């Protein structure tokens, strides 16, 4: 999957690509999944042969999100499936910035010493 691609009218953006998992954001045009935001987060395990611990964590994230779907503080879980033989979950996209983007914005802010009022 490319950084951003368009195929058959669906937009895909990689949000996170780590050692054990990848998170992408896709546009939910139909809406096929019934997303309120019009976007769906897809979290997949990266390993060709993920260990039981990673699979268990992904399943727990799905199960907990599914049980808390009526809570406004969590995102709705739509589907637990296999994508390209990788365990994956589809979740409601939470609008806003990612934690990585927020941290980057904090560190890129140039904080200078306040200037004296009288200019000296």
C-alpha cells in the first residue's frame, strides 16, 4: 500500500507502520461500515507469522471496543477479519491528530524567551 493511493474511489493513508502492526485510514464511501466520520481505521498485524501474544492483544482490542461501542469515549469496532492472511480489525476513525503528530507539533514549536516590554 502506498503512502496515499486511490483505487476504485477509496482513499488510503498509512497512519502507522511499526514492527508489529500497521494502521491505515480508509474512506468509508457507501458507508459500508456505517462510520459516523466517513472514515475507518484498519489495524493489521505486520508479521507474516504473528505470535499468540500479538493476536491476543488485537483480539482484546476488538472485543473491548465492541463491548464499549455505546460509550462516546471509545471508537466503534466494526469487524475482525484477515487481510492478506494478517489478523485485522476495522474501527471507527477517531477524528483529530495522532499522538505522533501531536508530539511532533509540540517539539517543533519554537519557544523563545519573552521580550521585555520596554524593548531592553
